[in-house]
C-alpha cells in the first residue's frame, strides 16, 4: 500500500463516523430535546370542597384539556366528582360537580367517537358511568351499578361498536381513592351505557385499573388479588370478556400505556429497587404477549436520604419517538425528616417528578417541578400537539401544569396515527 493511499484510508476512517453522526443528527437529532422541559404555564381550579384532587387528564380534540377527580375528601365523606374543561392555554371553559357530598370518586375520562366525554368512577358507593356534552358539560346520561358494599369503575375506553368497556371492582373497603382491595370486574355497555355483559375478575385481580381496546379484544392492567398476593397485573380478553391470558409481575402498577406496535409499559412504585429501602419507581416494558423486555428503576432525584423519600408513580404515556414518559410525585410523608439543599425546596415538600426514557428504558432526562413553600405532585399527564405535556398536578386544587416541548412536532418522520384519546394505535 502506498503512503498516499494509506493516508487517504486513515482520513476515511476518521471522518466516516463524523459524517455518519451528522447524517444521524440531520435525520433524527430534532426528535428529542435532551434537557428537561420548563413550565410554560400553570392554572389552578378548585371546586366547592376545601381542596380538590385530580386523578386523570386527557387532551381533547379542540387541543384543550379535561381533568377529573374529586373536590372534598373521602375520609370525612365530603367528596364529589369534580370535572374541569379548559382550552389549550388552560383557561376555564366549564366545570361540573356530581353527587351529593359523601363517597364519590372521579377516576377516568375519555373523549367519545361523537366528540363528547365519558367519565368513570363512583357515586354514593356505586360504580358510575357518565356521559357529558363536550360544549357545556351537561349530563347526557348517567348509569350506576350497585354490585356490593362499595363499587367503582377505575378504567374506561371506547369500543368499536360505539359502546364502552369499563373495569374496576365491587365490594371494596371504601378507605381511599386508590386501592380498596375489592373484587375485580369488567363490564361492556352499549352507546347508552346499558350493560351488555359482565366478567368477574375476582380470581385474578382485586380491581381492574386501566383498560385499552385493541384489535383482538381488550388489554387490562390491574391490582393484585390481595395484599399478600402480587399476582396478575395484566390480563388480555377477547371481545366477549373471555380471558385469553394473564401475567404476574413484581408490584402494584398504576401507569399503563401501549405504543403503536402493541408494546406496553407498566409503571409502579416498589420497595425492592436497588436505589433505596423506600418507595422507588419500577418501570417494565412488555411485548404484545406480555413478555418482559426490560425492567428499570428510577428515583431519589433530589439527593435526599432515600430512607425517608417516597417516589410514587401514577401515570405513564407512550411518546411519539418510541420512548416513554412517566409522571410521579417525590417527597416525604413521615414528617420526621426535614432537610434542605435541593433548589426545588426541602425534603418534606412534594414535587412533580417527570421521567423521559427512550424505547430501551434508558434515561434521557428527568425533571423536578414545584413552587417554594408548597406541594405539587404529579398524578397523570397527557402529551400535547407542540411536543410537550400537560401534567395533572395535585396542588390542593386541580393543577394544569403545562411543560414545554421535548419532542419536535415538525419532525414528520415520527408522527403516528393516534386514536381519539391521543394514544398511538
């Protein structure tokens, strides 16, 4: 080999990776912003109760938002279902309350095929499904099911025939808004909320929690059969509710979503992580048959003593770049540990904890959001048209916390078809 040819070969080996890198940047570098996004705006709305607490939020077809939860408190029987509709900037369009003060839960919402909204929850200890007019919030119809001592619907989705699939529990303990150790169930209704069939899930789950309509039936995430039994976090059924398979994993999961390929994510909090001896975040990705593809742990983002800090995850979404976004709250519930040092505030204050991963579960960024001398906690989120997110923020009111873009919406290469509730098919 001549000296000139050798020199050209060396240059090729040096510059080829650089050229490849810039080609990659040209094609894909604008898909994800590597830094945590900043808060663009924040709005708060309270109902008739002393406080209001959100559980679920969706982006609506007008680019606005619908948030559902309660105003008042479950433990003193002053709660009512509370629903708030805003425009794309968080400005109030309407708000509604349902039920007389007592035991009422607002757990989930969807936009229906006709453009209106449906809510799932509990009214006076009975499982409830409510359909609302999108423009005014007026009740179009309301159905309740008295199935036992305390019954509630936790998850809801539309079905191809225009009806609804709802999951939840009966005979619960009526102790709180999130885990009541009842007997799981699945109910299919028509477009008017009339029950067509009911499937008992009590041998698998204490409660169904989230449900998604898929081409071959329904996919459900749920809560274990009992406190001492961590089995059956995921079920697949056919369109008649027949259970096709069930899967058991490691903890109680709250966040659930699916991507366009049918892969799934479950996100929960666990005491079995390598990060601390307290509650940390566990995220697992599953293939369409429920096989675990990977498991990741996240937590302790502010550097405080993990013995005291709880990282509690409540929501997760598939993002358009193939990755995942997980929302949680981080703080100390014991009131026995108070340390300062992180810019967001002392350990005893709760903050929103947001995590962005790629498709392999590798951390791309994490963000902490809050205000001085106050509590913010992430309860759910939805992704927005500009490539950002809207967090359902439990700040003693319904907090609408808008985060700036972390995906570039101009990148047409990654845009996927989504269903009416913003989830990739």
